[in-house]
């Protein structure tokens, strides 16, 4: 029985080979179809039509900072500076050794972060500062006043005058609020920004300060 079926099997295999060859030639002669994406052009330029793959690659490659990125870096520098002012009081005025250690860790983390953001701003927006290249003055102080979590001048004055347990309690209360504001700012720029380096900085802020918030709440 095997001998009688052999010619049939051979014929079927030969037909399958021919079909495969024909199919390959058809595929080679036609360009693969796929969805297209309309990519908005830069100011003054027309929109472009890109393949889905090209559009995805462009989104990955183009991390040009937008205003949200610039504002985040500029304001977070001011935010961090206030935190350093508060932690700078802890060595002499705090009672708790744990709080002093916490303040030292905050200083060690946020000092370098300020330097990194200043360096980033110097690259993308002039010699450090906002989108207009400002480096200080009323513009920054006005922006700082509206940032979430910032302590008021009255609160800072009270903290500077406190010592011992009173200092510890007030420091933790103000710094928890301060950290929560920073996490909010980081979440906002992750949703609205475009620059990869700023997104990485925002991720660091969220990770570090969320952990510290939990630690400080346990110390209250």
C-alpha cells in the first residue's frame, strides 16, 4: 500500500512547492500596507504622514524639552533650596538623632539634584533659569510662592526660632507637606513634559520623597 501512495504524495509536495514559490513572488512585488500617522510639523512647517513604526521611533528620539520641562527644573531648584534651608537648622536645633540623620540624607540627596537641574537648564535654556533665561529676581520668587508644599515665611520664621521637641514636630509637619508638593510637581511633569532626562529626575523625586514621607510620618 505504501508503494501505491508514493506518487500521490510526491505530486502533492511538488504542488505545495510551486504554490509557495508563487506566493513569495507576489509578496515581493507588493509593498506591505499599514496604518499611517499624521505628525504635526514644527512651527511654520506642514504636517507629515508617517508610518506607525516611523512615528513610534520619532516619539522615542525626539525628547526636545517643552515649557513643562523647563518650568519643572526651574521651580524644583527653588523647592529644593527651601528644603535645604530647613534641613540646615536640624543639626543645632533638633532633639531627635533620627531626625538629624533624616535631615542629613535630605541634604545629601537634594544638593546634587539642584546641581544636576542647574546644569540641565544651562544646556536647554541659557545660563540656568526659566525659559527666558532668567536666573533670579522677582520672577523666581513669584513662581516659588505658587509651588505646592512650600512653607510660608511665617512658618520658616517659627521653625528658625524653635528647638528640641518643638522643632522636631514642626520640621516633620512642614517637610512632609513640602515633600508631598514635590511629588505632585513630579507627577505633573511626567504627564506634561517631553524630555527623558527630566522624566528621570521626576522619577527620582517620587521614589526618594515618597519613601521619606513614610519615614517622617512614622516619626511624628
